[in-house]
């Protein structure tokens, strides 16, 4: 994964439509539905820490991990302002290393899709399993091949904010359901000129059968599979699926 340098700086403004409080409440409901403990929670690929903060406010003991120092710098600024007791660690997901076991791991906002290949996904799930309490939960969402093919595809998206203009261009590769993303940021300077930044990254998508085998091989049982942001079963045309997996061995 890249360091998400420019993207980290603008991430919160580009995702200001996301209600992190509602996302945290949604995952908290899944924890209750599937008999999880409201104790130690790992926010895996925590980004700028917005979701971590909400989990902490809800009473979880939060450990938050991300591989980007730039993202974590933004998260630490929030921690300084909020005073919340969140432990931030800079680690690659595929090399996750905890001090002890975890009751609930949450990996939100299609972060697993950002891994470079299925082997990296497998390594990440294995590391989550290694540090997961028996009967502990792994909750995550992933973009589907349907979304990559029909929504992201070869499309361009434009974000026109007060101090930054962003052009987001996608290129779809059917062979492995990968979307290569190119972002161009144009930041308005005080003198009226614009400064340009570039960021490139990719997402992969994979079917439910592949994901469920990886989970099973790593000792997890899928106890729930939902259409994004609902408690309805996932469908063939679901753009994003939320998994609830329980550690059984």
C-alpha cells in the first residue's frame, strides 16, 4: 500500500458524507447480535481515526492500526483534541502484531480491497485470527466484483470543495476485478494559484466463495453476511458486503 500522503491530508474532506457515529453504532449492533464482548476492539486500517474515536466514545478499549504514517498523523491530531484513550500503531495489516488477544476486530471502508492481492488478504486474515480471542469477532466490509465492474469501472468522479478540487479517475481490469485509481488534487493557495498533488492506488475485488474459504482456513465461521449498512442478507447485486465472522478454532 502507498503512504497515502496527499490523500491522507484531504481524506476527511473527501469523505465528509460518511457518518462515523452511525458506522460505529452499526458495528456495535453486530457485536451484540453475534455475542461479542464490548471490551478490547482493534480498528484495523483505521485511517485518520474517525471511527476509532467513535468506538472509544462508546466504551470500547480501542487499539487502532494503520500502515500509513500520514494517516496516523491525522488521527493523532484528533486524539490530541479529543483526549480519548486510543492506542495508535503503525503496522502493515499483513504483519499485524498485537501485545495480547483482541475481542473484536473491525476493518471498515473496504480496506481489505486495498491490499495488493489475495495472498495479502489471506495473510491479514491469518494475523487477525492469531490474535483473536476464542469466539471473538472479525467484522469487515468489502467491495464486490459487481461494484468494481458496474459502479467504479472506468468512471471519473469530481470533488469540488472550497479549498481543493479533486479529479478521481478509475481504470477497470476485468481479469482480476481490479480498479486502478488516479487522484489529482488541486489545492487553492492564498494568492489564488493552485498547487497540484497526485496519488495512485488500486483496489481488488473477489467473490464470496473466495472470502469465505480464506476465513474458514483461518479458523473463522461466517455467522452473518449483510448488504452494506443493513441487516438484510447480501444479494447478487450488493455493491458492498459486511461480514461477521466468529473465531471457532
